[in-house]
C-alpha cells in the first residue's frame, strides 16, 4: 500500500484558503483482523457541520469500509465546507466483541498533532501548497564529508528568544548567526509528534507524518503549521544550509495509534519483536511488509514534500539483523532507489549504530555515515583524568576503516545524549565551563580530522549544561537545556565562538582537511613517544603531532602539520615538517586577524613552544 498516494489521514480536498471540505481515511492491512465494528470521527468541527456539540463521540459521523487486495480502507468525506481554521479530531472505535469497551483513538496518518490528549489535527484554508514550495539549496547538495553539521534541539535553541512565535518559525531568526558561524548543515532533533504536550526530545514518536504541535503553533495564525516547517527549510536552503531530519524508526510510543485500533493490541502488525528491543517503548516489526511500507513512506513523505537533505536514523542496532534485508538494509535501499530514480544526489543517510559492527553495517548498506563515538569518549575521559594516552591518535584518524570509499564517520565531541563538553572540562573540580579552554585542542582535532564534523548546539560558545549519562530508564536525561545566548558574548563564550568560527572557516577553505590522508595512520597503545620522524603522541609532554594532506579544487597539493598541546603547561617540542620553505600558522591571531604568522622551515624541523591547551595548524 502506498500511504502517500492513498492520502491517508485528514486532508482538505476542495475549496480555497477560506473554506473547504475534508476527507478522513484509514488503512488496515489484510491480516490480522482488528475486529472493528464501526469507526466514527469526532472533534472540534462537529458544531460546524450542524451538530449541537463538539467532541461528542457517539454522535460522530461514521466512516465506511471498503476492502481491496491489500486490506481495508475506511473513509469519510464531510460534505459541509468548513471555514479556515485548525481543527482537532479523534476516532471512536467500536469492536465486534460487545464486551470490549469502545476506544478514542488518534490518527496514525495525521499530518498535524493536536493541542492535548494526543488529538490529531487538520487544517482548512491558510496558505496553499503551491505557495509553500521548498526552495532548493542555492548551490546544490554537498557530500556529507564537506559539511559541518550543527545538531539543533528546536525547543532548547529557541527557548530564550522565541516569545510568541512558533519554535520552528523562531529558528529562522538565528539562521544568519549559524551561517556566520560557518556551519552548512543542521541536524534537527525529532520534529515528529510525540505523546503528551510536555517538553520532549522526540525519541518516542507517536505520529510519524505530523509536525509536533508545540513546535509549529502560533496563536495568531492557527491554520499555518506545516507551512512554518516548509518556510524554515526554504530559509535554510537560501543560505545553503542542508537540512537533516532525525528519524526514529525502531520504536514508537506505547500508545502508538495503530495499536489502539486492534481489539487485541498485541496483534497490531506494525509493532512487535524484530531485532533488539527498547525498554518502555514498543518496537516496530519490520518482519511485516505493512511496517516496511509504512516507514518507507514516512521517509519519502519528508523527502518529497519537505525537501530534506538527509536522515539520521536513530538506534539502528535494534532494527538491523545481519543477513536479513527486511529491517534497516531494505529501508535504506528503498530510499536510495527513490533518490536514484529522481536524480537526487548526495542525500545523507546516517546511522546511529553505536555498536562494534557500525563500520561493517555502513559498508554493507546504502548508508554513507555512522555516528562514531570514539572521539567523544576519549575527549570526555581525558578531560576528567587530566591526562591523555596513546589511544588518542586513533580517535582522530577514525576514518581509516572507511578509507577510499564514499563513506565517512560522523565525528563529534558531544551530542544531545551527553553533557556539554565545556561542562566536562571542569566537571571533576565542580568548575564546569570555567575551564572551557581545556576543550580547545579537542576542537582543533575535530576540525582537522577525517570524517564529517558535527557540533552540539551551544558548543561553539561554551554552553555547559549537565545531564546524567545513564538514567536507568527513568527518562531523567530528557530535560530542558535552553541555550543561554548571553554566553556567546561573555569572556568565555566570546573567545570560544571566535575559535569555532575560525575552525569552520579553515575546514571550508581547505579541502585537504576533508580528505582521508592522515599520518601516522595507526598508533599502538604502547607508543608513548613520537616516532622516529617526530610524529605521533608524546604522553609525557601531552602533545600530539600529525600530518594531513590532499588536493584543492584545482588539483594543487595542500599540506598541514597539526600540533596539539593537551597539558596545562607550555611545551617545547621539535616539530617535523614534510617540506622545507614557508609555512603559515592558520591559528595565529594578531591585530584581529587570523593566519598572520609565517614560519620558515629548514632541515624539515623547527623547535617551537606550544601554548597550554592550545594547538597550531601549519599550512603550506
């Protein structure tokens, strides 16, 4: 069943921006039988069609059922033209077994979440779809390796400044700031509707086709909701910022509407055991074709209608079974087949596959990236211990397992699952971001390592919220962490932001830093000192030196020597250079200008003093 072509859910089917008719439509696959006797629809529209009260479920008009080769379609067209507005509704389901109480059930196909009680919603009037065409990226899509991605939590990002605006609408106010920062992609944490109206990260999806109500609601214009998200995506594209959606397709909320339509909820074919399980939530059963088609069409809905540029697939370890194409591999193939058929290039398919087989799964599927936790883990560990070890170098060269492929790991110091890295810098001494400067060499390493760079919202100005690493299933980790925008102008944030802007600029300017080339390619756990060529890790001095190179757009060779001092003292080291001649220190900063310091190298070596918790990017 093609859920998009079938236009399931509630849609305006006639009229204009001031009024129109609405059609409700549901689909149930051929087996098992949900044992439904009747379905009625009730909501805030009932008085508008001549009934005495809204939300009287027993008076709701009845949907009619028609069987086809794939299952049963229930539908209803309201003949009355409703006035422009946002309406909420639910279905009233009566079962054939008279002992079973009727249920009030939301709509699994709804494109709008309601204001309360997990209602579904529909819009009559407002701006027309043709007025909300997505503007394409001004210079086309880039490969993920050429992107610097900003992980953005819509609620937290806009909390301090949005006022009466819908959060999705308010994000637009900061897009010029993000463009100036130097990022060219945003990974939006889930915007699909969840259960309840309270703050949520969105990783317990309830309505896959719906934008979360609290994200798109502006009381001044109730009929404009989906259009706000479309406008945001277009405004991103106007600035050449890619939009990546966070998709949660392993599990759903326990009250996922489709389950509620089945007299025996555990017989719902969309949920059930497949692969791993996620405690306290209901897993999707990719063993059934209806589930595979449903999730495929969810992905294609956001690609076709909203013009997104990538999907990050959450918790893929639980819907991947090696050798079984029905879960993750088949879903990725279906999406890539659509993209290929429509000549869509460089769409990012990214896995959160936090398991040792992540490289293997990325190589064997249509994915182009996986979230690599190694640099984050090493960074947080070393910040706590105040000491690095030889393993640090391999965390920087974490693309070596995907070398010479079109695939790259996504690398980061932190993400939404963890405290901010600036907080970790001073955590052991209860100083938090007072010691933010300790993160500087890690940030330099992040932007000079192979892979696709990602930063957490607020990381650039040393935001420092804390969350517990493991809440034992209590959901205590899911808490608001509003960005404190004043931090970007204080004595910590101003300097941190200046560094991140420069690192973004360097990453964009020099393609060689996005190449796979890295020396030393591998570093053993017992190597505590530089190798005979002068590269590697000196554990005693807490200094790391590595070489990066590659070609620019014109085919000219670019060389880089990166020197990082993780200690709290200045260190003097003999820095090796791959060529003699003049090199530029891209991180030198004098008279409000970057990259002013020149270094003349003879005999392939220069003795240099490296400042504490700092680093250098030497370029020739």
